[in-house]
C-alpha cells in the first residue's frame, strides 16, 4: 500500500515540476508531508522522485539546442505560409466588386447622431454613394447624421442604413447610402 502512495507522491512531484518548470527540495518535502509519509521513508521517496525527475528531464531536453531552434523555425515558416495563403485569398476576393462605385478603405472614428442619441462608431469604407459603419447593434432602416472629422474640417452627411450584417458577438456592419437634400 505504501508503494501506491509513493507512486502518487512521485506523480504529484512530477506534475509540480512540469507546472513550475522545476522543483526544490522544499517542494518535494511539502509533497511528502502532505501525503503523510513517515520521515524514515523520505530517503526512499526522494530517490524515486530524483529518478523520475531525471527521466522527465531527459525526455523534455533530449533534442539539441540546434534541433529545437530548427523546429521553431519550421513552425514559424508554417505560420508565415498559412498567413500568406489567407492574404492571397483575401486579395483574390477583393477583386470581385459588386458595386458600381469604387470604395476606399476608410477606417476612422465617426460621430453618428439620431434624434435621441449620439454614438462614436467606426467607419469601414467609403464611396461616393455611401459608407459602411461598424456598431454594436443593427441600425437597419434608420436615418442617421454621420459626422466625419473634427472642427472646421468636419463633414456632416445624412445616410439611410440599407443593410446590416452580424460580424461577431454584438458587432454589426451597417451599409449606408448617402441621402441628398430631396431624400431627407
């Protein structure tokens, strides 16, 4: 029955070593005390822990520093390849333009006013006919005043939200069309 306890203690010490990265003699003594091992058995327990810790160290540090570095570099290259693939696919998708108007990536904080509220939202892109806004809610069908810029350079435009699309948890893209004086 004591060997079963001893194995449990060794496993606890090994788990602690993996969690902390190392163990001190005090850590081993603490595990032995917690397990209620009598002092006369500490030497045997310490011997088993040392052997197991050596085996753990040999398994985890078996590769040379050069081999570990080349493995890291292979992982980095795999990440770079994956990201390049994402970029290629994204660029290929960008060439498909459904609109008649060119749009400009226009990522800026803008003020948006309704009759009752004012929000700070993020614009996504801009064309001569509309703007896309990122918000924490759907603004579908609403008529809004969008203020782009600050001070004397601020431009105030009225828009109607034509479409909305959930893009994350509590995050929506809202496609807006500029309204002229007659449509207001």
